[in-house]
């Protein structure tokens, strides 16, 4: 996976941009970046597309800009010259794909069938757009494609919404979802950039699904931990269970048998997608202590700590 595609995978979203006026390119891109979704697919549906790509690439370099709805090699050339870092096509166009591959440009061709996936593989590609996703079976089709095409990742677009996006993002063969639901056209047309930023933030919040999982309490030793855990259990009618390093009073209090990370203890936060959560925090300047990573089956990340403490508590993420 290239650096550009890795960034898209880490973000999980590819907003589709349809702008009539190139003067809106920079404020729109800044609104996406401020909302936590620093990527934009500028569609070749208006005459301003090339200029929009150029403005974003030059003036808002924090946003990864690409070209969408690319039908011809000429459009692909214009987009790349303007500064597009990737090209997306609605269907599988061998000429466009071939030009992009020959010129080492990231290309995500549209596919809807195994035959088209095979064509993409023939060009050495491992990422395809699945469009229109909902019309061609959505989740069920992607689950079916995962078996014979285990090495292929998809970017479903078309019918993906805030209501079903997490269902798609939970699939291991989905790199990201595309759409305009995080920046709908009516907000774009009325230049409501602050509302777009707020909607992007709400989309990321829903994607992450952060929730308190448990609070960890440091104690002097195992005997002290036993006393604290049973007192909490008695107070709040919780069953106490002993584990090698701690007692749990119900599911929300972990009483550690001694000192662990954090001056006072730790706070565990559950997330829908721990890998994208880590990427999200690191994009925003939060340091993650990768030496604390805990991995489960097949090397999947299941827990990791931040480097900082808040209020004397270490913080760690856990997958849902």
C-alpha cells in the first residue's frame, strides 16, 4: 500500500467534492481538515475541477487531494499536473488505469463484479472502488468478495451514509468509504463551512465510538487490591473476579495488585476501530506509546496506551 492509500485507510473517509466555483476550494478544504477528515476527492463534474485541485494542492497541503469521476486519460493527466495525488474512476477504464499505472499514479478504479476485480489484479492493483455499493449488494457482496479476493481492499461508494458507514468500515476488506454525507451539497452550495466542519467532527466521533470501558485503580499490593475491589463490589452490587494482575469489581473497575501505569491508575476507553483511532490521535499530535501495544490473534491490535497522563491517570484504548 502506498503512503497515499495508507493515509486514506487511516482516515477511513473520502469526501466527494462537487464545486462550481474554484474560489470555494480553499475554504472547503480547510473545513474538511478542521473537521478531522483531511482528504478530498474532487470530481470532474464541473469545469472548475482542475483549478480546484490546484488550489487545494498548493494552499491546503495538509489535505490529500485526488480526482474523481475521471473518464479519460486526458482528465487524469490534467488532474495529476494540477496536483492530484490519486485518481478514482466510476467504472473500470483500462486506458485510464493503464496510464496511471505506467506513470506511478495511485488509481482506484470502480468495480462491481469479480470480472472487473480480475482486471484490476491484472494491472497489479490491490485497491478498488465498489460503486454503486448499495445497489450491488453492499455489505453482503463485499463479504462474499473477501474469500476469493483476500488481497483486495475496497472503497465502497454510493448509498453509504452516516447510518451504515460503520458497518462498512468494520469489514477487513474496506479501506475507506466514499460519499458526500459528511459534506452534503446543500451546505457546500450555501458556503456553510463551519457546519461542514461540525458535521465532519460528528462523523469522526461516530466512527470512533469512544466510550468508557473501565477505570483502573492502583493499590499497595494484592491484599489492598482485594479489599478495595470487594468494597466496590459490596457498594454497587457487583461481582468481584480475580485475575493474575488485578481484581475486577463488575466490568467498570479494575483494581490493580500494586502499581501499574499512571500515578493513580488508568482509564480504558473503548473504540470501534483501534487502528484508525491510533492514526487519528497521531494526526492530531497525541503521542501513543507503541511499546505498550497488546496484540491478539493474527497480530490484531487490541490495546495500547497514550504517553501522557491526565489527572494522574494513564489512558489506554481498547478495541470494541
